[in-house]
C-alpha cells in the first residue's frame, strides 16, 4: 500500500515539474496573447474561412484543400510611437527568444531599413506554423500562420488571394468587435 502511494506521489511530482517547466517556456502564441492588448501593440486575426480569391484566379481542388488546412493568420504590430514606456527593444528580444526555441530558420535577411526572419515549426514532419518577424525603425511586426502548411501550395495561394477584399472584410470584422 505504501509503495503504491509513493508511486502515485512520485508521478504527481514529475507531472507537476513538467507542467511548470512547460508553462515557463516562452512561445510565440503566448507572446501574442500577452501583448495583443498592451500599449504600443495592435493585433488582428484573419481566419482562413474569409480568404477570397482574385476574380479569374485558377483555383483547383488542391488549392481549396490547402486553404482549408490553414487555421488563421495572426498579425501583431508594435509601434514605439504608441508606447509611452518605450519597451520595444525588450519586447523584440522577448519575441526573438520565443522563436529561438522550437523553430527552424527558413530565411533571414537584413536591408538598410529592415531585418526579416522567417521560421517554421514542424510536427511529425509537417509544417504546422510559420512565423515572420520584421523589424524596422520604430517597431516590429510578427505574422504567424498556423495549420497544416504545404509551402508550395501556400505560395500558389498567396498569388491568388484578393488582398483588397481580404483587408476590407478584415476591417469589417474588426469594426464589429
């Protein structure tokens, strides 16, 4: 009897340690949730079900399936001009530490006025998340796509999306909230 209680207690302790260590691990999603309503930040989510294609775009079954496999596009923008605490550098480093853990770099580029980094997260050999981090003078933008992502199909989709209609529908959704 004592041995089984000890085993249960040991398992509970191990589970608690794992949960605590996981909750302390920085994540892009957690960063988004913690900062989306903070001063200096603006955010919006574009669900995949409002994606519209350009008139005349050749949309085949594979493209429709790829769109259905996407969850959402999350955008988080930080502007130093809108933050009285001027904590932008700290926020940026916090976000960079989130993408250092568990993400694989796809691309990194620096120009005279921007720093761009694109990373992916794979789950069982499939891309489940793409994060783009763009830093400019006065702020940064993080864009995050989630779902079952096939890069070649995503590139085809990007060329067929009606961005004007998407932004109009997104603005309508934001005004309703």
